[in-house]
C-alpha cells in the first residue's frame, strides 16, 4: 500500500469517530477544564477548519493558517463538518500524486513556520485532528454527554 492510500484509509476511518465525538457536544456547553483551555465548540471548529486548510493547501502548494472564529452554535460547526468532509475526502483522493511529494510551506500570519512534503503535512494534520478529538472526548462527561465508541467500546456505549 502506498503512502497516499494508507493516509486515505486512516483519514476515512478516523472521520467516523471524529463525527461521533463532535455530534455529542451539547449545544449549551461552555465547559473548559482550565481558563487557558478552549471550549469544545472552538476545538471542534479547529478540526473542521484544519480539514479545509489541509485540502486547499495541498491543492495550491502552500498551507496557510488564518485564525477564523468558530460559529456561535455547535449545530453550525457540525453542519460545516458534514458539508465539507465528504467533498474534502474526494478532493484529497483526487489530488495529483506530485503534490504528495512536493515540498510546501506552512504559513501562519504570513510567516513560514515549517516546510514539508505534502504527505508529511497530511499526516501531521490528521494526527492533530485525532489529538483535538481526544481533547473533546475528555470534555464530554463533564459536560453531561456520553462518550461514543472511538477505537472500541466506551463505558457509555458498550459494544
């Protein structure tokens, strides 16, 4: 299996768990474990926005992060995830193979913060999405929500 096929396999399988976790965030949730921590809705928005930035960046050869405020409602964040993910999935699968090997910068506030092959950025973004999904999963019970199955049964949702 080549690197792109492997990434696409994990991209698709991780998306199911990500969607399940995002769907459990209560609309009224304001919980944060520490004042420095962001609320779940904002972390969920980062996941949505990371997927968009990754695909658009891979297509144009430059990834650029711009802070974009989260929608005011969790329902809008989830709708954005649903609306974008399937299309982004297809765009990722259709990406020219040369883009996977192309060295491209990652910019923040117009400054290059790192450079890597397209494939390295794709893996990095996927790992970051999984990381943020894990953050949200730890918020769910304190917010009064149930934790879905991620890699196996959860105490709230046995197999």
